[in-house]
C-alpha cells in the first residue's frame, strides 16, 4: 500500500512538472514573439510593417522573378517616411549613386485617391506645380545638363523652375530610356500642390523597350501626385514569394484569381511559385532534419571529440564501487603516534 501511494505521488509530481514546463515554454515563446514584433515596429514605425505586392508594376521581367527586385507575391517591409528628407528620389539617388531594388532612389508605398489599396512605386522626383501650368524641380540641378533638357513658358532652359516639360535620359533599370514628363498637364490636374512623380519599373520597361530614347508613351503615373502625408512608408528589404500564400487565399483583381500557380498578366512568375513550393517543403522537413542531425551528432561525432577540461569546472570526486563516497584521507599529522 505505501508503495502504491508513493507511485501515485510520483505520477502527480510528473504531471505537475509537465504543466509547469509547458507553461514556462509558452511564456518564453510569447515573450520572444512580443520582443520580435516590438523590434520590428521600432524599426518600421508603421503598422503593419509588411505589405504584400499584388501587381507586376515593379518587376524587371514579365516571366521571371529575381531576388533584390520587387515581384508579384513578395512581402516588403515598409519604414515610416513622415518628412521629405526621409525619401530619396530617383534624381537624388542618381546624383549620389544611392539605389534600391535595382534602380536609383527609394521605392515608396503611398495612398492614391479613391482607393483603399496602396501603391508601391519608385519616387522619381519631387515637384511643386503652379496654377500657371508650370512646375519646379529643384533636384534637376543635381544632374549634369547633358542628361536632361527642359522647356519653360519661353522655350528651352536649364533652370529647374517654372518648367512646362522635362526629358530625362538614361532612365529605367537598363539606363537607356529617354522619358518626357509633361509637367504642364500635371499642373492642370493638381496645382497648386507639391508631391512625388512616381513610376513602376516594369511600366517603364513595357512602354519604352521598343523605342528607348525617346520613349513613345507615358510610363510614369499621371493619375496622381501623392503629397508627403500620402506616403505610408518607404520599402525596405523583401521576403520573396511568401506573399503568394495570402494572394492564393485572398485573390485580387491583379493577382491569382485562378488560385495556386496563376501566371501571366493576372498571376506571378512561374519561378516564384516553384521557389515557394520548395521553401514550404524545406520548412516542413526542417524539424526532422534537425532531429536526425542532433542524433547523428550525439551518436557519431560527440563521442569522438576530445574532452574539454574547462578551468572553471571543479573535478568531481570519484565514487566508490558500492556507491558510497570514498574515504577521506587522514592527514599524517592527525594520526596517533605509535607506541
């Protein structure tokens, strides 16, 4: 009977230890998640810190996706940009050599009129449009006059104020497009106002590839001129492909109405789907890979490694064969003298 009671007590103690261990593990996991999210928010200063790219307007190819380029289905971090100084335009980046996602300047995420879905495009230039159908572009002065030409109310000019048109050469991620910007038209639509002229990398490629300079069409965004307060953030980094999971479960007009594997104009590049599938298989297999790796290390590698005697560890005294501690040696000075 006492033995049964002792066994019952041991079972209760094991159950208690299990629940204590589980609670401790859950608490540690929750703390890690909170610290991780807090660190992301401290960096981004905007919520949510990640956006899913739903269209191909920033791609550098119609068929393939690339690391370091914003493709359909990528997840992009966004960092708050509340002031003009927080955004580096294409003109500024071209003058300084600063580039992101394969071309000069920052890519920004901004709100557009009459749409809840934000846009992610490259900030080309910051302009101030006036009611006399002209615009000021101070950053043009950062480029050599051999790389652009402009007109004002009286004709050609190299002064970057009160402009009606400007043509900038060597644009696009291939650096061979000559794109003309109709500033008078922007002023008619938005003056008086200051904001960003934006453009998608892929839109420029599609519009200008057949005739690079001069580009025969209008690849930049003329339907909006986002103000600084319209800018949600600037794009930073990417998590490739994994946004396709969201677009598969919640398809949009621009991506994945056909579900998993959608390609073409309403889908994502095929290699993005292939890469996502391989990544998911790897993540599912990772716990088993780690388990077998640890078993192999413990069984084959660890026994063959030399024992490391750490200086801060004290040697444990050997135990006697019967489990009793070894007898302490008696100091010769403590012995009684022989008679």
